[in-house]
């Protein structure tokens, strides 16, 4: 795992949104993505719990601890491949799932 004490050491970063007046002018993304450094820090919050309930409870079977570990290691290609191994559309399901570290903007 990425960092065993990451959950205790790293506070959760709450979602940041574009201002409402800007969002009213277009239909583009309104959630401000994390940069890769912040995403890596958030990935450390995944605990090495031994029995990852996030795997058992995920309806599409995402392998969240492995994904977060790969994000922490800055191996974005393998992280994406890990998500695609169980889910053809992680960019959609990731919108409603809080488990994966939020991906940075491309």
C-alpha cells in the first residue's frame, strides 16, 4: 500500500467547484480537478485495511486500493488499466463514487 498512516496524516480535500455565475454560461465541467500532486496525497488516504470493503461493496468491482496505490506511485497508465479491468466507464461511475482518488485534469 501507499502509506499506512496516510489516512491519519493527510486531511481530506473537499471538492472545489467553479463559481456559479461562470457555470451558468456553459455546460462544461464544473468540478475543479486536483493536480497530480494533490491526487497523490489523497491516494495515501486509502488504508491498508486487510479486508477492503470498498472492493466488496463496489457494484462494478473496482479495485480501489490497487488503483490508489498506483496513483500514489505516479503510475497513471497502470491506474487507469486497473480501473478498466473491472469497469469500462470509470469516468462516468467515478463521478458518483468517492473511493478513487480524484484524477487530475488531462
